[in-house]
């Protein structure tokens, strides 16, 4: 169980390596949060997708063989709460947008996201998913093999977000004259600083007034220090998963999300992690989780 290390221009991955493995990690957390009669999430596809990827450590997490009981950051219950907060925020974002009449959604770096299959999209909604070709193909084929059908019209755009994805999105039928609901979930640290700005510039240029965007905001662009990332990597390595988190993130000063969007015409609301934990009835941890995620906010923005 290894993951490619280091980032280079034009690097690619599947769901068992490099950045792709983090998508599998997130899906494993959704699968765990969807287990049992009192499940906090309802993602029936996360479990079979993770098993299909075949990374043993995440299958063992799903099966309860690894629960990190003594680990504040990777503890099973802590991961369930953190993933529930995150998933519900983005689920509610799309649901609210469609309730207000938005019929076009774009999921950036879609990974093993299954919202195109599991959310109750209104008739006429088109959901675009953008990710690496290998990632798109794997998820599409695996879910088809399970007999799963999208609950909206799903259109895939197989391209790296560092490339000219707007052209491919338009070629897939995207209509820039109609309001769009965009999500950039768990994505920004994996982009070079200039590519983050370019991503938001492209989104703004493609968005009609009334379009919406959901993403995450960390006030300190360097909050994820090498030391913290190394601690996480060491813990995963102790369970047999050789992923060096520091090698996956692009270092360097980058724009602060809320400020950048505000100056580019978006009306921004930032919900702190502590606020969303309370909204979901969870106690916000006062341990190591706080050091990593305490200042993070979830952002909902509307183009004026």
C-alpha cells in the first residue's frame, strides 16, 4: 500500500495513489458515518466504492478493524463527526440551490463523490463532474456495475483542473448563461497557489448572476504545516499506509478564499467549523483536532 510522493506539473493518479488516495480516504469516512441503524449519513455507494479501490487499510477502517481509539486526530468517532459536518454542509448547499431554481451543478475534483446518484435532484437538473480521467472512469464503471443510476443527468468531464477545463466543460454542454451551483470540496490545498486563483477566476467567468459556490476557507494559508502533516502521515504509516501528506500539498503563500471571492464579486458567508459542529449537535473537540481544523470555515457564496 503505497502512494506516489511529490507533486509535479502534469502528474496524474488513480484512486489508490497520490491525491487519489485521499479521495478514497474521504469516501471511507463517509462509509463509516453511513453505518448502523443510527447512521449520521446516507451514502450507500461509499462502502462498495472503497472496497472496489482495494486499499486494505481503508477496507479495514470500514470493517471496524482499525478505529484509532487512542488517536485524537484519526479517532473513529472524531472522523465520523468531522465527515458528517462536511458532507451535510455540501449536501445542504446543493439542495438549497435547487430549491431556489438552480438546475445546473458542477462538482470540481469529484473523486468518489456520489451526490449525482444519491441527492434528490429536481427534474431537469444537470450535474457535471470534473476529475482525472482514471478517477472518472473508475467511479462510472464501478457504479454501473452495481446497478446504480444517477438521480440527475450526469455529465463527466475527464480533465485535470490545472488544464483548460472550462473549454471541456462547455463542450460537455455547460450553459454559462444559467445560474450554477459549484462545489470545490477538499480541493484547494492540492492546487498550486496560482492555480487556486485561476480556478476561482474561471468559476467567476463561467457563472451567471445568482450562481453559488461552496468551498472551504482557512484564514492562514500555511495552517497545514509540514510538522502537522508529518504527524498525520506517521500515523497512517503505522497502519501500513505509506502516504506522505506533505508531498501532496503545494506550499507557498496563497490567496485567502473569503477575501479573494469578495473582491471578485461574490457575496460570501463563512460558517466556522465550531458553528457547524454545534448545528449538528456535536461537541467540538478541544484536542489536536482543534489545532488542525479549529480555524477552518465552510464557505457559501453567491455571485452578485
